């Protein structure tokens, strides 16, 4: 019994993990697809199964079978229409025409059953319900496969008109036929509106996710441009001076003048100065300032649509500690942007018992590839080891990934 309970619990966790591993757009898409499949099930339960309580004999079985066939056709159409919505296939024109043909055939069959079968109140009620249900669901599901509002309105209006005209063969009077058409118009209109709204919502969620990724890439690109501008400012001016002085030295050397040596000495000095300035620029990126990195992480994550909270004051820490922890913040931010589906991230800096503790938590753990054995984290451990620091990374609680870096202040002061 205990083993069975354990197996059941593991299977439930795997099922829950399958859902949590999905991105937000993928979750919305899955929910949308299964909602329309569930509509097909509701269709069978609400329209088909009550027939058994109203009609007896083979007629009941035939009516329920027609409803089931139509429900399956509606589910297939919804699935292919949603694939088209996401650009995974061409517009399912043939499927839509097939749905229309099947709907017409079933409607005609239902009218035939209603005309030729022995008359009783139960059969009339069942035939009317199936007739209205078939037209309603065909119009509502068909709206998934068209985009223009006029076409959706024409689709719903056409099925409503067909319902009104189909009432005459069923023996309805004019008022009853008009009421039947109005019922289909309202019900199919509501279902079509639901379909159009679902498609709009699904597309909007995907567009927002793409915009979020674009903002993340733009933030990274902006940082690269800033580095390029700084490097250009240093190299451009000095290289231009080096080129001019080298050309002057060449001309002086050709004339046998001693000033050529002075010019080349100046070129050497400028080259060494350029080397130093380039090292300073690169050091600004390699030896990250913790305060700047915290501010940058908050800005980048916020721009990517992630709620970021930063607490603690990094001021007054040794330069080596700030550099090492700044790299931790930078790598953790990169992992959250690239690998997770986080909605919230917290970064906290605290001093506890002569040691600095940096904690980064985000709720996008299950899609993260930056696990405890990742190469990025291995590089961080090497940097922290230089200041006697440690790094721990792993799940903190359900769906939350935590990274904790600790650096003892005494050891860091000894290194400095």
C-alpha cells in the first residue's frame, strides 16, 4: 500500500512538473485547446445523451451517433484552426468545408428522421435539440478558422438562417421557425465570440512573450554598444595619433634626421598608454562593481517583465568581494533571462557574522538549465574561491531556484 501511494505521488508530481515546465504562452495554448475539446464533450453530454431519455429504440442510437460524429469533427476543426493561428499549418480551408458538409448532412438526416419517424413529443424534442445543437456548434467552432469580422458574422448569420428555414420541414409554424433561427443566432454568436476572443487572447500572450524576449535582447545589445563606444573612444583617438606620428617618423627617418627616434619614442609611450586605458575599460567589465550590477540587474529584469526586488547595501565592501559578487549577480541575471520563465526575482545582500551573503531567488526553476552543475556556476565558484567564498545553487521550495554566495570578510581583507 505504501509503495503504491509513493508511486501515485511520484506520477502526480511528474504530471504537475509537466505543466509547470511549460512557458506561460504554452500553458495558455494548452488550456485553450482543451477548452474547445471540452466543449465537444459538453456538446455530447448536453445534446446527445438526453436523447436516450426522450427516444427509445434504434432512433435514439442513430441520433446520439450523429451528435458524436459531429462533436469529433468539431474537435478536429478546432485543433487544426488553432495550429493555423500559431502559424504551424496553412488555413484549414478543406477542414472547414468538411465541417460544413458534415453539418449539412447531419441536419438533413435529422430533418428526415423527424419527418418520417413515428410522431411523438419525445422524438420531436430530441430532433429539435440535435438540429439546433449541430448548427450552433458548427458556427461557433467554424469561427476559429476565419479572421475577418464580416466573415464571422456571415457564418453565424448563415447558420441561423439555415436553422429558421430548416424549421419548416420539421413542421414548425413561421413563429416557431423564427424562434429557432434566433436561438441559433444567439447561441452560435456567443460561441463564435468565445472562439474569436480565445484566439485573440492566445495571440496576445505570445506577442507579449516575444516582446519580453526582445526587450531582454535589446538590454544585452545596449550593454554591448556601451562597451563598444567606450573602447572606440579609447582606441580611436590614440590609434589616430599613433598613425600620424608613425608616418612622421618614417618621413624623418628617410631624411636621416634624429627626430625620428623621438617620434617613435612618443609612439611607444602612446601605445603603452592605450594599453593601460584598454585594460581599465575591460577591467570595468571584468571586475564588476556590486552596486552597479545590482542596479543593472533590476533594470534589465524589470525591462523583461520580471518583478525584481533588491535589498541590502553593498557599500563599504572590499573591491575583491564586490567584484566576485558582482559576477554572481551578472551570471544569475543572465540565467533568469535565458533559461527561466520567472515572474519574480529577489536579490538580497547582507552581512552576517563577518561574512557577506548574496541570495538570488527566482520562481522560474523548472525551465532553468543553470543547475548546480552548470558551466556558468562552475566559473563563479572559481571566482569566489579566489576570495575564499562558496556558492550553493538549487531548488529552495516548489518552483523556486535559489543561489547563495558567501564570502568571509576576514579572508577577503587578507587577500586585498
